[in-house]
C-alpha cells in the first residue's frame, strides 16, 4: 500500500464530515482503493486491497464493510482473501468479523491460525484480541486439526481428537 494514495490522504477529511475522528483515529485505520459511505445505513464499504490496523492487529482482504452507531465503530466484516497478523500469530480465512466493542475476531471458512510452527485449522476460529483466548470449531460433523512443533527434535506432532501421531 502506498502511503501517499489519494484515499489515505482524503479519508480522514471525508470521515470527519460524517464521524468524529476520535471514532477512527488511533484505534482503527483503514486503507483501500475505493470507499463508499452509506450514511443512512450507518456503514462504510471499502474495496480493493483493503488494509485494516487495530492496535497490534493487521488485516488484509478484498472487501470490508465497517458499521458504526452513535459515531462509534461497532464492527467490521471482511471477505475475500482475509489475512490476519497480530504479533507472532498469523491467520487466514474466507471471511472475518472484527467486533470492535468486544475485541473479538472471528474467522470463518477454511480458517487457519499459525504461531511459531504451530498450526490450528477449523471452519471457525474465534480469537479474543484482549485475552488472547482462541476457540476453534469444525464444520458440521467435521473435526479440527492441530499441529504442534516439537521442541526436542523439530518433528511436528499432529493432534486430532482421540489420536496423537508423529
């Protein structure tokens, strides 16, 4: 993303006309190729190589819809090539929802989280950005999959419910 893009330069001014900057500045920053403000629906749509930053979390996707109420961001829905990075945790999925109020990130559709060689996969991964608690659920009738990198010899251990294999 070029930091001198027209959207990056003009987005704060556009949002200031409709939302106080305190609702966005410092907490959430969004860059994209295109923005559409739907004031009557209390939402802003971003398309084209969208990049969102919230504290230490960064998210990239194809399309993002940010919803607000009482001039405060409530949540944002992302879809298409969603990639998440927070500190040493990396993830990806088909869709994601960032609940700004609760600090919860939900990845859905072939969701994966990785950290230092360890990997967990499921249909849905719910990650609390504040407590760092993560819950993984499989597709209906499916199972989650987790790989833990062994510290002894570098061999990976795969954990499936009811079974451990190396």
